C-alpha cells in the first residue's frame, strides 16, 4: 500500500515530532534513573531566604482581590479592542459601520461599569 503524494511531504514533520517526543521522554526517564535520592527531614522543609516558616502557606484571600483583578483584565482587553478599532476607523469604507459598532460597545461597557460600581465591586475595604 503506497501513500498518496500529499502525505509524503509530511514525513519530515512527523520525524521531527517523534524525535522531540523521544528526546523529552528519554531525558525524563534518564534523569529519574540517574538521580541519587537520599531523603532527609531537613531537606524536606520549606526554605525561603533562610527565614524559618512562621505561618502556613495557605492563607485565605478575599474574593474582592480576584474581582478587582478580573475587572482590570476586562477593562484592559476593552482598551486593546478600542485601539484595534482606531486602526480600522481610518478606512473610509468602514467608518460608519465601525463608529456604530464602537458606540454600542462603549454603551455596553458603560452599563457594565455602572453595574460594577453600584454593586460595590470597585470599593477596596
């Protein structure tokens, strides 16, 4: 059974992928076989700048922190969208349609911003 001509051109890609996977798996297996493991209670302790651990690593963080971070990302992405819109606004053929689209987008953005403000999501207590 012979492969069609279109599949033959992918052999170099397949060989490089197989070589990369074989190298990665081989490196992991070889390092696990050659590693000398001598566990020690002192070695198992967490170490941070020579300071003994004073509190557990898992602390509760307020949901407000994550909410502020998500709102920041949201408004940051919207700024990127507005910058991309400014580039397309130069084209006279798209000017009216893109202006209407941006007006709707900014309207939705302002409604979301007003909602977040009214719910107190932007207050840091």
